[in-house]
C-alpha cells in the first residue's frame, strides 16, 4: 500500500471530460467512460470527478452519468458538483460513489458540512477549497460559482470546515490549474501542518518529481492531478496515462 495517494482528477462538463487552465477555457479531452476504462487497465487506486458547471447552473448532479461511471469504475471514486442537499448526497452514494465533494455551497453554508458528516460520516465528506492570490499577492478562498475572490483566509476557513466535520480537505490552486508551474509548496506545508485530517493537493502539478518533492516537503496525504495524466508532450496532445505501481512506489514509498 502506497503511503501517499496519487489521484487523477477528472473534470466534467456537459457529460464530457474537459481540462481547464486557471479554471477557464475548458478543452474537451474525451469521453469520461472511456477514460475510466483506461484507468481501470492501469490499476488506478481511486479517481475524483468534478462537474465544473453544475453549481454555476444551479442544477442537480448528472445522476445518469454518475451511475454509468460507478458501473464502469473498478476503483472507488469521489464526485463533486452541484451538491447542496442531504438527499442529493444520499442519492449519489446509493449510485455507488464512495465520497462526495462539497465546495461552493460550503462557502455560504459551512454548517452544511456538519449536517452532511453527521448523516453519512466524516470519512464520506470531502470539503474542497479553491485558493487564488488577490491583488496584493495574498491567498484567499476563491468562489468558482461567482468567479470571484472572497475575503476568506484559506487557513481559517479550512479549520472551520474541519471543525464542522469534513473528513478530508481538497485544496486546489486556481492560479496554477493546468499550467504545469508546479505546486506552491509553502502554502501547502503551512496548511497541512495545522490539519488533523488528510489533505489532497491539486493545481499546477508538473511531473512525478513535483509530487515527490511535495510529499517529502509537506507530508500531504494525497496529490490529485489532471494535466499530467491526460496530456502528453508540449502540444498537449490528449493521451491518458498513469504511472505503474513500481514507479509510484519510487515516488511516494
């Protein structure tokens, strides 16, 4: 068993698989079911699916797609996008999803994390936090639905979510999303040092070495990435890939 989880993070839009750069300009990269089949063959341990339009469009999760994903996945996976009620979470879990990711709704209603974790257990609930630097270069919580930077301090907000019962934190760096610029390790290390729950980091991962450095320097529980598992080469040609178990073992032990 690997010490650190290396997780493909797959973005959904209109039923297709897309990839963004700094949360903008989604590029269609294929069919999510086909992607799952490839990741099955590569024996990936877990996946994260995030519907990037559900919350913004104020619609329910795409239950038909989630059902299809669950029937095809050999591995456990988490789903996020458009989750605002206990009934939605219940339905998602009944379809075969292991964990539910809550993001935008928690910004306005942090207590929903407590309600969800009380109903389904904290290990089922992942609180996602998007961060972005403001004009002065300070990280703030970013609201992807409103497409704006909030005045919330990430460290204080994350602590609030943990106090409400979040079983994991998914930290995504908007400024580095899809850029291959590498993870911002100082902010990751600072946040992780204060956390009593697992932290999954995402946004900017450039290589397997970048993940190795992050694990060694910050001791995070997991690293999620999209671009390095979806694109190949300088022209960003679509080619789904994933390291072998032996390669992963060299990186994270």
